């Protein structure tokens, strides 16, 4: 005879304890890790965004022009008429002896197509590079938006690619118009920082200058953020841009006004220092998303690779802009294609309907198992409850989001867990019918049933993994709960109930009432 205590029972006890303890915060809303409710259960905002990938290509040309400009100045190569357009960069080399040096530099930059006409250069991007930029723009936009929303403080925002060039954003927990507006502004904010030199020679007549005339000088006219009627003439090729930014934090100046302190990487710090050292007495504008926040006069060389942005911010504006800068500039503008709000009352109705389905289905299953299998059905029902608690516990532990499809996954897991217990009990009954003893029927029943359960659960688990890898948000939620439920059902059905039967086998043998224990009448 086996002892009442066994390793399977101990393992089941530990799993039960784990499930109970980690499920309590979610079930009773106490302190601790909880399951996060998805958009369809707690309400929130559903956004479909489009990415203007052509602007990412234009931005790449601008960045390349800035790099070429810095290289020519640093190496004292004389170039003229450096211009960045939407589909090309052009400049003229003034000294033919420097051609080899500039050619070697351009050859090191991947994806460039360089055309020369004597000393006139026209640079375009290859077709492969253009495709890479467009794809990268979408992936980078997804990452940056996700980073911004995480820092914004939202619980479990979902940001996924939709189709070829669209992004689906789901924001659970957005309940007020103010939160909605702030989230929209944070998502759409470009966060594109540039340091641009003021064209001091021509700026005095900027109000009488057209954009076309400014372009002919290699300049651009930009408005100030606080007064759109006030404009300034800037060199179109920026001194440096936000790609060299490493950090940005909201702070206060000596007058207690909100500002943004930023830090540049080593390359940006060197460019910043070199430019400021050579342009003492001139102005350099701080430009964010095409608007000038300040254009201070450079009094001395600015070293250390840091600076600040001031512009009459509110505390919240400074914080949100710092988040946008810190998380990275959007490589291309974002456009809102579709907006859907899910009210919290609708989410509550979804939870209620799902719970009704889960509870009513569980009750029917519990009653059936007890009526058909007797006390073995009671043991199966204990395993079923532990199975549900384990699903909640694991999801709580990893902070997983529970969606309406996820609730469906839990309900499906309940059915699969019961199915495993049905297979086990039927295999035990087969042993009784074959005239085997209780101990042999029990052990053979679990041995034979385990193979079938493992096979069916393995195929189900593979399906869940594939759904998670290739599915979108709602399907991923279903796949997660289904996968956790499958693993939990193996633990509870095969390990847990077997441990309980082994612990009770002396009691069962003494009673000899197999009809009570297994719903099967046989002679002892």
C-alpha cells in the first residue's frame, strides 16, 4: 500500500497555494499583482493611425545633408549650394582636388546613388534603401508610441502594426475627455528636435520674403511657437537633430518657469560645441516640430553636450514634450484614420456577460461530473477550480491583459480541463470492466489517459503559440489564456487528481463502494 502523502499531491498543493495567493488581488481588488483588463472590458480608446512614410524619406535626405555639411566643414572641404529636397541632395564642389576625399566619404554611407556632372553632385537613395526607410519608419513609430504611452502612465497600452502602413493603438482606462486629448497629443507629437543657424545676413527682411525666395538661398522660414505671426529665417540644413539626443527632462529655470533640459550623445556634443565656438555673436534657433521655441545669441562656446528649451510651457506641456523627446522622434507624421471610444459601462456589460457564461457553464459541468462520476467528479471539480485560479495567478504574475477573447479562452480551458478528467475516469472504468483491481485500474487508467491528454494538449498548445505569434491584439489575448489553461489543465488533471486518488486509495479500498467513488457498479 502507498502512503497517503505523495509527491504528486505535494506538487498539487503547492500549485493550489500559488493559484490562491496570486489570484486574491485580482478577485478581491487588494494590493498585489493583478490581471489587467483590456480595452473591451474596462473601456478606453481605440485608434487607427496612418504613417506618412514619404516624410520619413524627406527627413532622411535632410539628415544626410546635415552630415555632409558637418563633414565638409570639419575637413575644410569647400562646397556650395548644398540643398536638401524631397527626393535628392545637391551641392557643388569648389575644389577638384577634394573630389577623392568627398567620394570616399559618400561611398561609406550605405544606400546612396551618387551622380556627378563635373563638380556638381546629385545624391539620391536607392530603391532598396527607400523601402527600408519606409518599413523602419513604421516599426520605429510603433516603438516610439509605445514608449511614450508607457511613460504617460497608461496600463498595458497595445500598439501593433495593422496592414501595410497603419498602426492600431488600444488605450484601456481612458475615461475622461482630458485624458483622451492628452493621449492623442502625445501620440501625434513629432518630437523632432533641430538646432538651426539663423541667416543673420537676410533675416531682417524675412517678413517680405516668400518661401520660394528663401529656398533659393538655402533657407527656410519658420514661425515662433508663441506667436505664429513672428517669423525667422533659418539655414535649411540643421546643425544637428534629435537623433543625437540621449535624454530630455522637464525642469525649472531660475525664475521657476518650466523648461526642458536635454543631453546629446558624444557626436552631437562635438557638433554642438564646434558650431557654437565658431559662431559666437550669432543666433542658433531651437526648433521642435517645425516651430521655433527660442533663438538665443551664442555668447561663448557651449560644451558638455547639453542645453535647454524654453517657451512658456505649462508643467504638463514640458513633461509631455520631454517624454516625446526622450522616447524618440516620430520618423514620419502620424494621421488619425479612425477613433473609437469604448465606454466603461459597455466594458462592465462585457464582463458581466462573460462571467455569466463562465459561471453557468462551470456549474453545469460541475453538476454533470458529480452526477455521472460521483466523488471522482468532485475531485475533478476541485482540479477545475484550481485550474481557473492558476490561469488568473499566472496572468497576474506577468501583468497580462485580459480581453473578451481571453475570457473565451478561459471558458474553453474549462472545457479542456474537464475533458481530461473525463478521459481519465473512463480509462479507470475500463479497468473495472476488464476485471482489474482498483489499484491496477487507477494506475493503468492514468498511464493510458496521460498519453492521449498529452497529445491533444500539445497540439492545442502549438495552435495557441501560432495564434499568438501571427495574430493581432484580440487573438493574442485568446491565445495567452488558452496556452496558460492548457498547461494548468495538465498539472491539475494528470498530476493533481492522481495525487489525490493515491492519498485516498486506502479509504476507497476499505469502502469498496465504487459506485459512490466512480459512478460505476462492480463486484468487490
